[in-house]
C-alpha cells in the first residue's frame, strides 16, 4: 500500500454556491401568541448571484461573485484571473465533481503554475446514512 503525507498548508478547497436575491421567506418567529407580519417580502424579483471561493488553511484566498450561473467560461476566468495569482508550486486544488471543474483547460491552467488538481470522490448517500446511524 502507498504511504505518503500531505502538508495541509498546500490544500486549497474550491466550491461554488448560488443565491436568489428575491427569495421570499416562508417562515419567521414572533413572540408567543403574536402573529408575524413582514411587508419586506421581495416576491420573485431579484437576480441570481453565484459565489466561488478558494479556501486554504489560512482562510479565504480567492473569491469571486457574479450575476448569473457558473459555466466553464466563468470558472476558467476565476481560475486564471482570481485563483492562480494566489497559488504556489506544490498547491493541491481540491474540487467536487461539478462538470465545469473537469474541463481540460481548467486542469491545464492549474498545473501550468506547478499546482495539482484532486477531485473529491462522487457523493454517496450511503456514506451519509452510515454517519447519521452512529
């Protein structure tokens, strides 16, 4: 079996999330016996915002937000213009299996600066159930 160590200072985790600025809250809290009123509900108006972040042991090192969704073109821009200037030789970029992460140009851009790409294993609901059962 292979045996090696990884310096945790070289790990950089990348992930994305999105929010809709017009989401309406469906639930709230009020003092017992009082009804909750909220006239600040935006309805369905608002834009979709995507956030991409890279986090190392030192905290966030590369973040970007944009109106709209993350596609390969946007993700490549993030890698080339935001993430790569923060990387170092020996950095290990850890990403999930979002299809845009697997674009060849993304891997090539990261490896061109002496960093490596590692993908997390595919999600397994079975593993999550096992953790909850313990």
